[in-house]
C-alpha cells in the first residue's frame, strides 16, 4: 500500500506519476470503504481524487493556498494532509468535519460548506499576498454547479477587473447536486454550438467563398478558421471576464493535470483551468447514480444500496407528496427550488408537472425574486430551500417579497439541528432572521399531518409571505387526538391541561414538551403544553392568559437570541405578566457536527434536562 | 408645451417622433426644475428620458410590463404614467416615492430600490405569462452597474437556460453610482480588445497570410473578418448565456430606439438590447459630475451647486477621515465598499491609499467574503456598506466571517431611519439580523468622537467580526463631560444618575434619552440614562443592577422584534428582575419615505412621546 507511506503532501511529491496513479486507486478504495460506514459526500470526493493529488503534487502547499468551494469534495485532500488516521471519524461527533476546517489543518485555508464563495475568499487572499509582497499561488477550486451562484460571478467579475495572480480551477462534472442547470453549465459542456459562433462561422465562410480565391485553399482556410475558433470556444466567457483560459482537460489524467499546473504556475494574472471530471468516478453505483451518492448514509459496497431503516417518512417526502396534491387541485400552485429537487422532495412534482416546478440551480436570490414575479402575476409559488441556504436570499425576502406582501410560500426544510453536516449547515437562525421582517407569517408543524395542513393553508393565504419550517429527517407522528381541526393564523393549540407550568413549544419540540409534561406529572407538577404552530404572529390571547401559571417555558430549535422565546419574554414582561420564565433554545455559538440526538442532548434540548430545569424553576418560584 | 397634453402613454403614442424629441426636452426641464426643489436621483433619470419614451411608445404598457432595475431612473416614467401633477411631491412625506411602487400606479410592475433584481422578477412574470398562455412582452431595464450584482447574473443565467421570451434592456452609462467597476462593465465599453479576440484575429491573419492567396484579396479578407468579429463583440457574453444580442445603440436617438424595439417585439426567446446613455444627459453640471448628481438634495439650477447648510459633519465623513487616520497608523488596515466610495466617505482613503481601498461594485456578497480572505491572511478589513444593502451579504456574514471568527469590521452606515429614499432603503433590521449571529460584536456610537473611538477599537479587536452602526446624516455632538475614557467590550456608559427610571439607549437615541431625562426631571422623575454602545454583548452588570429602579425603558432605531430592547426584556424577565418595562423601537411595518424628523415623530421615537409614556409607566407601577 503506497497510502501507508503518505501522510502529507511532501510524501506525495516523492512519488512518480505512475505511483500517483496507484495511490489514486488506493485513496478511492479507502474513501469508499470509510464512507460506506460513516455516510458522507461520496460522489464529489471520488470525482476529485486525481485533481487533488495533482494540485498538491505541483503546488507548494500549505504555502500555496488551495481554497475549496463547497468543500464536500475534499476527502482525498483530508486523507493526504494529515487526517488519514482520523478519517474513520468523518462527520461523527468529536471527529473530523465533512468540510474543510481551518481549525483542523493548516492545509485547510478557509471554512466552507455553502457554494460559490471560493473565488471571493481566494481573491481576498491574493490581495493580501500582493500587499505583503509575497509570492505564493492562490488556487480556488470550484464546481460548475457553484458557478450558478451570484457570489461566484461577483468574484469572477471583480477578479478579472483587479487582474492579480489567481488560479481558478473549474471542476466540471455537469452536476451540482442534481444535474447542473443554468446557462453557464450548459455553456461549459457545449462546443461551438452557440448562435454567435454559428453566425460568425457562416459569415466568414461566406466571405471566403465570395472572394476570388482558388477553391481548395479557400475550403482549407474555412476549416482551419473553424478549428481555431473551436479551440477558443469553451473559455470565451471567462476570457471576456478578464481571465486566461486553459482547457478543457480530462480531470482523471494525472499526467495532463500535472503538466498544465506546472505550466500555469509561471503565468501572471487571473487564470481559469477547466477540468472535466466524472462524479462518483471509480465506484460504479456512484457513477451511475451520482445524485443518490451525493450525500449518502451508510451503504453496502457490493450492491451500492443504502443501509437504512425507513421507520417514518421524512418531512421532505411528506412535503413533496403534498405539493403534488396541491398542484393537482390548484393550477396556480407552482414550486421553485435551488438545486435541491431531490433533497426537498420536489422531484415527484417535477416529474408530474414539469412546467410548474422550476429548479434554478444554486441561486437562492434569484429563486426568491423570481417567485415574486410569479406571485405578482397571481401564481402561488412554493419556494423550497433549506434553512441554512435561505440565508442567501435574505435581502430578496425583505425587499422583493415581504415589502410587497407577495403571497410566496417558503418551505424551509432542514430547520433546526441538521446533524452530520455541521456548523455550516445547521438551520438555527431562520426564526430570528425572519421574525423581524414585516408582513411575514412564520409557522412550524408539530407532525406530518400538520405540515400538510399548514402547506394547504399557506397556498390559500393571500396577504403576504408565509414560511413553514420543518426539521431534517423523520417527522414525529402524534396521537390522533392531537390533530388540529383547523388552522387559524396566529392561533396556538393547547395539547394538555395543567396549572403549574405552561410549556410553549415550536415544531418538533412539541414532542419534547409532551414528554417533559409526562415526566413532570410523575413529580406532581401539572403543566399545559401549547403547540405554538405560529411563531409569528403569536397567539396573544394565550400569552395574556399565562398569568395564571407559576412559570412559563419555551422550547425551540433555533438560537435563543431573536428566537421565539425571546419574543414571548418581551411580550410577557412588557405586559406585566408576572411568572417565572425560561427559554430553552440553542446557545449563542455555532453548532458543530454530530448526530442530531447527540447535539440535542449536548445543547440542552433533551427531555431530562428541560424537566429538571422546569422543576427548579417552579421550586424557586415557590420559595 | 407638449407635456401639458401628455398624462399617459396613450397620449404619447399619438405623437410623431419629432414631437417626442421636443417632449423629451420638456420632460428634462420639468425633472431638473422639480428635483432642484425636492432633491432626488437626478442624473440617472435624465439619462433615461428617451429610453423611457421609446419603451412606452413602442410597447403596449401597462399590458406589456416594464420592470425597472433599482428604479431611481424612473422619473420620466412616473411623469408620463399619470403622476405628472404629483411630481412636485417626490420623496416628500405623503407624496410619491422616488422609486417604482405598485401601489402608486398600474404602470409600476414591481417595487424596487436595491440593484439587480429586475431580470429575476421579469423572468417570474414571463413564466407566469407562459403558464396562462397570454402574449404580453416583459421587459427588464437594467443598468450596467447593476450587472455586477450576483442576483442579476443568476437571473441572466437562468433566463438563458429557460429560453422563454424576455427582453433585457441594458442601460449602459458606465456608472453605477460611482463609475462602474468590474469586468462586465469594462467589457461592455470595450470593443475587440480582449485577449481572445486578439489571439483569434492573429491566428486567422496568420492562416490567411500563409495560405497561397493573392495578396490583395487576402488583406481584404482579413479586414472583413475583423469587421464581422467586431460586430459581434460586445454581445458575446450575453450570447454565451443564451441571449440574442442587439446593440450597442445610442440611447438618446429616439428613431433608433423605436426602430429596434419595434423589430425585437417579433423575435422569440431571451433578448438583450444594449443601449448606451449618458448619465445626467441634458444638464451640464450633472453630465460633468454625475456622481454628485446621482442622489442630490436641493440645488441651484443656474450654478449646479447644492443648497445645503453644513451644520455638522456627517457620520460618513467622520468615518472616512478616521479610516485615513487608522490606515496611516496601521499598514494592515484595508477598506472595502460596494459601489459606495463617496457615500460611505471612503473616497478620501482611496485617494491617499489606492492599493488598500477596494470598491468591488454592487457586490455585497463578494465584498464580505473577500474581506474574509484578507482577514484570514492577517489584514484588518473595514467593510463599509449601508445597513439596507448589508442584507445582501447575510449568509456571507454568518458562513464566511462569523463562523471563522474573522476580525472583519463592518461599518454599517445609514442604520436606522434614512428618510427620503423610503421603505426599500430604511436600515431598520440590522440589529435584529446581526444579534442572532454567534461571535458577532455589535456597537453603536452616540456621537462623532465615539464613532472614532469604536472604529479604532474595532481595528484592534482580534476575536471576530465587529459591527459599528451609525445613522445617515449628521452626527449629534455631546457635551465634553460625556466623552468615554476608554472602550471596553460589552461595557455601557452611565450618563446621568437617577432613581426612578433607567433609560437604555442605542446610538443616536442616546441624545433622545438625555432629552427625555431632562423633561422627566421637570416633572419630578429622576432617571439614569445609559449609553448602550454595545448592543451585543450586553452589559450584564448594568442589567442586573436595574432591579433598583421602578421602571426600565429602551430606545433604539430598529424594529422592535429581535431588537436591542427585546434582548434586554428577555434578560430581565428570565432573571426575575421585577420592573415595569417598555421598548421604544420601530413597529412591525415597512417605513415609508419622508424626512427623518417626520418619521421619527410618526413612529414614536420623539422626545415628547417617550417622556409621556415613561411617566405613565411609572404611574401604573406606583398604583
């Protein structure tokens, strides 16, 4: 095993190119075996093995800086930069992250998880290098899917203008998570098919044939011109933005990659190297179904089948099924997502209503404002975006949707603790950043049935934007008796009746609240559990009635600051409702990776902790 | 006066092209005269007069939809769509808005104020049109400055891919607010200067000269090829994204504009029409200094000089001067802005330290992440962006800066009520959307001296991002005795000493608090005023000490929800500090346009209102 002797890039640099090829195969095996046990982003990382080796082979890392975009393609990078022995802890609580992390390694230059940031970060580093008059190479590695992000374009646009030394490697696998959408991606894969080229070629050919030239040389000339134009074709767009373009290259041919990286090291100014790779490369099930193997749980290597017990339906699939149902009933319902057709559950609706479901690529800003255009014309857009990615569309939510009271439904998937993907992906800010936006309704269902009810209600709501947040993973089922008769804006649901304590809980925390209530009952404490399915507006009738309790607690999977509980506290305090109070919510820190269960316990959203704290709250009140 | 007879586009369509030219001149006069009295966005609107007339002349508005980007160029549009008689109320409280507003007119199709949204909104409308199988034209009109926005690119990328009928008029005046930056803008103005063209041309010429052709025809051919390539040049980038390109056209030649708009009406698919205009056209002082006349107050038409009494220095100019001072002392301080060099006060620093001040164009996302790259390499970036525009960079603040605890200083200008620009521009959410972000320090100076102190402190702070929010306009001076000795993170300043009421005030509201305190004193109520210069972290020692007062109030120029006062309420309530409480802040609505003074009174941030409410609060407490 060559891999046994390779711990850092310096070990790599002692190998021949032929040995590197062997090493690439070993690394692939190692990744497949590990990820089959840990789960993770398999397909992207398999596609980037040779690219990773070539970059570390040619460039003088860590002095030269590799800035990975998104970062889920960096498993090979992690393995050859000192983390081979920890690789089995991938994405586990306390283990190494699934994304680059500056805290983990000097070879990780910038933390990442969301798409499109690498060019901007790398340009900042390049400017710093210029100011300090040092010489290192700065290399951003970005997928074609990420090139649909506005920030990636802002970075290209500015880098081309500033014109300093910067290498952008475009890793083109014609996929973001689903197959890539958008012109730029189509553009990369086409050769000489654009209307301009066709027109230009026609024109030149016409010129040549009308000029008094001998027949043979004229044809030869025409062919040569066409060839030289072809040569330039895929890079024109980058060249127009001020970059020198090289490619396309086969991203699995180590010799070619090493040769071109060695050559461009000497070239000044902004450079694009266009590398074509295959997502899932080297593992057949992943090559054949790269979307399934984009982010996958444990799987059987032999069969390529996921190993998971599907106990309940996920919130996403309940959402997706309900969208299909609503589309069948109401021709005005349309759906929009940003490169998350499968993840959000919208694939089924896309299959049945292809003209009414729009996947815009990784472009949350555009997705939101485009929904505004549709809503302005009377359509009911359901915009399905994960909580963490919706942060990208914050200004559009305020400026294009809420300000005009446009009835856009925001289906906020992966709200709360998401688990393994860690700090860049936790959906723990949306309650805070949406509550302050005027005209915004924010809701959270406690169970699958309520998700359906809220979604149906939302698509009939005409007075402005309506957000529904729901967690990653399975949707807790509730007892039949807890089904809501009807949804009413700002109206909460009382689930149990007690006198000592009122528990106001949001979304998946309602289950926790019921469990807390049960435990407290055993200790002789009676409590009322309220399902606060509307985070905004709040149920002020319920809030005013809380003076009859000794204590009030709130439970939510969002940061405490600006969260639901803070709003409740403000209302009660300002209205002189004199009860003991405690907000259970996430602390003012970024939440690391680990299983959802572990993190909920660690961050004090578990039943036992809340029960004991509530008990103390009542005892202190009594004293 | 032709203008007398023109109230709606239908009146326009009865005129000849020669009459339109006369009308254009009359409209220019009318705009100049009005804006000289009201203030407003003069230069952009003067540049778009012929374009506006031609669009309404050719297209069947309001059935056909004009979607204006940014919207500050729409004065001519407002004048010929039923608002001529109200035009003198422009930007005044109760008058017409300086931006398109759906509520004002059926000809305004989408509210706007921030840049880059038009293509996405128009594409949404086009998709709606396709779904309802109607036929109208949808036209987005976007400036070259707005094309540096990520969302504009996301819109282009998706529109080119979707390939439905959509017209994008690029109004190219080589300016955003300051002269445009970024490759796309440079690109639009260049012809055949790119490396690809040069290389391609060289290659073709070499081919021609090496082939056995007669000398004369070969040269003629080379020239013709060059010409035909030139013809295609400025549109290639758009063509590559899937658009058909027409232009460039002289945007002040009505005949040409009308002819081309008539022609393209019949063409299918996404189209770009590239129109070149002159910002400030027809008013010499504005043509010569378009940046000054971008957004201007009252001015003297004859001399082109602004009519304003400069009583105090603006916060922006204090900020700008201090940046120069800090740059002179610390070579690691750099500054970044997004097309706001003049507005933020950074122009002076740019003039003195051109290599250390970066204006990235309208690209707040990129500005923020690029700052992250600089900070990662040990530099101290000061990112100066208006509060309302910083919303665009929300995800980057969380994901690229706060998560890595990068010491980036955010200088948040125009925080609070901004006045005349109205609801799209009010900076009233930043406290709420930043408070919930871990690792973020948020501060607000009460006066010019403190702005300087906080900025100096922030550039020495190493533990993470540091935001300083300050208002639009003049910075209130304070008595010498209120100068802080030293800044300490999370430490508030007590300004007056009382027993009945504690007033916690943020930024420019500290002045209000002192005035309230004075008035209450006359009524026999003593109060302690605290300058809460740190919104996060809060001064918990002060908060814990508040139990000695009968009542506590907070004052801030931010929405109440998620604001400073809400955080204070939560702390006091959860800690059982039993006092009466009231948060004075902005309500949960979008704040319209009008003078800052009028709006502060209307939204209950005036001294008299707060005084009387505080009195009641104490009386109720006493009862």
